[in-house]
């Protein structure tokens, strides 16, 4: 099947308009070790905005002749695109929001390549060094807002949700927008778009013209979750672990909507951090919510968390069904506690330096067949470490579902095998089976073929 494509030369919209000759040469280097491949693939994902496609490999195959080049000019730079998705243009002109996202990708790819990777002043083998890298990437992107009271709510949830769940996420976003809260999501469709869309209306009614709709992504997932058009701040972190850390360092609270394995991964990430003894006194509101029809989903999630991590896990989150107003009020009350705590401790509002994130949560996990097989999924370890390993299991399944390299590994070597304590494997198998039964693994209408096998 052929898809409509467009050639164009575009100018930046205030995101990045100058590059050094060295940076340009690295972006033109098409070898495997250069920045070009990452830049090209992320750019194609941004240009694919609005198309319902959650398979990174299929996206690359759909537009095999797509190309993008940096063109130095006397007053800065331009980008030359060839065979780009026609949906990114209107009457021959690139949509302004997509233009901004495209240059945000360029900014972050260049910055990480030049200032983070192989920088002797940033130790990416240490916990402090990784946190420092995340901070510098966010600061360079201009998304940290000092001199502003806490109000940024991170919203997690699936890109493949029902219409009623999507509408509910909009209602929650609307109620939070009415109360002056900003929204941060993974920037894609579904439960990542709904809260932003609702918040724009809430902000408009309150005449708030400075609302922040922050999208946080990474190269491996952006093709499956192309930035939605409401995102007005986009930042690309180098990997999923730094992306997750960016969420919890910048956000003042988290609302979780229904989702699939990616959402389960996110829940385990924040709970594992909150479990750490050093974080016992730090307020961090966490609410799981959805319409009444999502009750079974949250019942499965709650049961899985209790059976694997213990009954006390329920003390770290609230489950609120079918009540957007209560969600917004509870989140606002939680954020006020965050504000009081950080004021008392003299901590920054815009970046949660005090939060202890164990190195186990920061190390990039490469979901190879061997690494998936060797995950330590047993209860004979600290609770936050078990959460870290369960998070890795879900991360591997996400990779096998939608990430280019993960899909290729499955095609070449067969299904991932997941081993562990029989009780944990039973609960994991049941949870994943419920996701499949509720069609939460792929976009609606597609048949899901598992990329894993549970070994009991």
C-alpha cells in the first residue's frame, strides 16, 4: 500500500536554530554510530502525528524512503525532508505544532550526543550522575519552570483505551485544569492526550494562558506514541529509565488511567521508588482512576500489586472510580502537601532532588532473551528491588510489542521466556491474560500475538 508523502524545506519555530559544524557533521553521518539514525527515526514518529499506528517497525517500513537532512544556511539552519507523511502538512505547509516538535527532537538528540554521552563530568554509571544528566536534559529543553508553585500532574495510561475511558480522562483533565494544574504525559494518544485536551478547556475557562502540556518520550517508544498535537513542551530522553525518572522528578503528583503493560511498568516504577526507606517522609500523591467500566482493570492491578508486593502497598495509592471532581480535589490537596513539605525542606519546586531513586531503577535494561530469562522475580529480596525487576519484565514486553529492536529480536529468536517464583508467575500470567482479554495490548481491532511465554 502506498502512502501520501511530501517533500519540503522547513525553518525552525524557536526551538533550535543554530548548530556547530561538528554537530551538523554528526547528524549527516549515516553510519550506525552516528546521531542520524536516532534523529531520523524520532523525526518520522513526530511527522506521523495523528495516525493510529503503534508499531515502530511497521512505521519505518511504511515510509522506507523517508529522509531528513540538516541544511546550514547563512542565518542558521533549515531541515530538508523527503517523502514525509503528508498528514504533517496543510496546503503544502508543515503544521506549526509538528514543526516545533521536530526541532525539539533535533535539540535533544544533539544535546544528548554532545553534552551527555561520553561527558567526563557526568558519570552515567552512578545514581547521582544519571539524575544530573536528566536534570541537564530537562533544563536545556527549557521545560523546568522556577518561581512557580507546584502544579504539574503526571498522567499515565494506555494509548489503546476505550472511548469512554478516553472521555473520562478528558473530564479528569478538565477538572484539574479548572483548578490551575498543568499536565505532563508520555505525549501520545489515548490516556496521554485526553487529560491534556480536557485541561486546555479548563485553563481556557479560567483564562489561564500559560498552561503547560509537557510530553516526555524516548527514542524507543516515540514511534508507537507519536506526540499528540496539544503538547506544547516536548523532550526526548535517551532511554526509558531516564524518561521515567524525568516524570517523577518534575511531577508533583501522578494520576494513572487504564492502560496495558507500559502502564503497569510505570506503576511499578513509582511504587518501587516510594518503597525505598529514604523516601518514607516524602509526600507524593498517586491516584489510580477510570470510569465505572474500568473497575475490573483496577481490581486486577490492585490484586497483582498486593499479591506480589504485600498488603501495605495499598497505603501508597488511592483508587477512585468514576469521579473526576474527587480525583482533582484529592490531587490538589496532595500537591499542597508537596508544596508545604518542599518549602519546609528548602527543596526546589521544579525538580525533586530529595527523592531517592535506587540505581536499580536507573540502569538501562536491555531486553534480550537472556536478560529476560534471568530476571530475579522472587520474594526473597527487598520489596523495592522486586518492584524494579517486575518493572523490567513489563519493559521487556513493551519492547517486544512495539519497539523496533524488540520486535526484531522476537522475529529472530522466538518468544521471551519469563521465569520466577510460581506464585509470582501465576499472578503475572493472570494479569497479562486480563490485559489481552480487555484488548489493552494493541490498538482496537487488532489481534494481539504475545511476545513472551510465562515459564512456571
